[in-house]
């Protein structure tokens, strides 16, 4: 039985959770919804309808922590609908960090184990072991080294129509210490090594900063005090497989400020805000004590015709008492923040009004932040399995 074009048009507008149920209607619908071309059409129709994906860990009634994805949808009248997706897979640790998302796929990792997850279809794929971290050498082998995973990034390569994971590994041998880089291609389901420039050594895994956006992954980069190098941003182009380095605004002071990287109107923006007076940050090189300042400065990244980056300050907001740090922009006027009581707060920079949303995190959560949220999220049917079914998802 051939599915009509009208039915295809209707089905392509529906959310993934409905389509998963409709697979059981008949065989023709089952094959249609699983077909790569329909998956691409559905993704194309879903792009205008972006949501917020928030990863949080909750403690259930039995005292165990669960991994929960909360999908937030914002309507034109200002109301917010929230859909919680509990991923209670035994294989996935709920404390794994969000390492980027693209086209509806989410990367979770502790830098060692890596999972790709589609929260809407509840599919997950555990990536094969690193080719750099695990190596069968004896200690008397001159080529023996110890390897520590440094950081992870995930994104989409529009050139090869493939999803990639990049991992930076610190390797220490008997004679030298150096950084190495490996890339995982979903279409091949295996890792390969690429060249590692010197700037890789400054990249750090920072869940509140690291982010993927439009073909580029961004990490926090630590400066080297011995050569008076300031902190910076490390970038990785998923298509060209090239690392880059971006300076931070001149007013940023790593002894006073925390920083979050996010997106506003397709532009990269920075939230720069002070350590609170009750915070003491034990950094790599020194102890940083907070202040009573509360202002959050928002800076926008700009590039000239030669690709030279500069920053311009967009606005400054003064959040109410109890707001700990910003999460992301929902629109050009609204942004989400995390409160000290474990709530998500929505702030409108036009009306300067704050609104508490009905979403909470575990107040006993041991990590620095209860919520993880990056760029806006798209619901999709894209498979985590890869292989021959990967087609061009670039629009």
C-alpha cells in the first residue's frame, strides 16, 4: 500500500512521540516513518519549532539518581509546557555531562565513556572504546604511555553529512607529554586519530561553557600565566577538522568573573558575571574569592570580513537575590537562569520581569550546577545508529 503525499505531509508535521505510536497503524506507515528520506523531511519541518532541552538529575523515591531530559516549549502567549523524559537505562550513568547536541541527537559523556542519545525516540548508542586511551603495552615498552581523556565535543559535519565526536587526550610517556586527538564518525562507527596542535593543551571540559553551534564546537581554554597568556576560547570546525583560538573581552578578569557561552539570534554571546561573596573557587593556579556584585554582562561575538573576532557589550542585567547563574537565551528578549533553591527562572530583558518555571533540580546535586542547557533543541527522528542510513541533514 502506497502512502499518499497528503498523508506524508500531515505526518511530517507531527512530533516524534506521536509518530512512534503511529508506526503500529500499518506496515506502510511503519516503513515510511523509518525511511531516511521521511526522517529528513520531518527534521526539515521541525526546524522552525525549536525547544529548550534541559538535562537534570533527580533523586527518586528509592534514593537513586535518575537522568531526566526536560523539553520546554514556549507559546506566543507566554505559557510554558514541559515534557519530562526519564532515561532509566542501566548502561547510562545519570551523572554523565551534556557534551553538545545537534539535529535532535545528544552526546553524554564523562570524557571516557560516550553515548549518543535521541531523547524523543529513546534510542541510545554507546561508542566503541578510545583508540588512544586503551593500549596494550607493558611498562617496559619504550612506547608505553598513560592517557587521560581531557575533553569531548559533538556536532554535525555538513560537508560529509555525518555526526562526529572529537576527544582530546593527554598522553604522558617515558620521555614526553603531549596532546593527541581522535575523531569518531557515526557513519563508520569507529575512531581515527588526527593531528593535535599545541592549543589543544589548554582546552578544558566545562559543562556550563562548552557548546556546539552551526558546525563549530567551543571549549573553555585556560591561559598560561608563565607566558602572560589570558584565558580564551578553543574552537573546532567539524567539517575542516581544524582547531582555532578566540580571545575573550578585554574586561574579563578570571580572578573575579565566571563565564557562560551561549547563542542569541544565531550569534555567539557570553554571559560574564562575578563570583558571589559566599563562593570560593579553587582554581588551577590560585584561590578566587567572590564579591557582592550581581550584574551579568552579555557580550556578542562579531567577525569582520577577514574573520577577526571582536566583542561588543549588548546589555547588563541585575538579577534578583537567589539567582545563581544564567542558562541560555530562549528568544531575543527572554533568558533562563538557575536559582539557588533549584528552580529555573525566566527573565524578560524588555519588561525586566522574572518568572519561576515549574521545573526543579535536585538541591543535593553534588556538581556545580543542577541544570545543563546549551543551544535551542529540535525534536527529531534521527537515528543514533549511523551506518548507511545517514543522509544529508544540512539545510
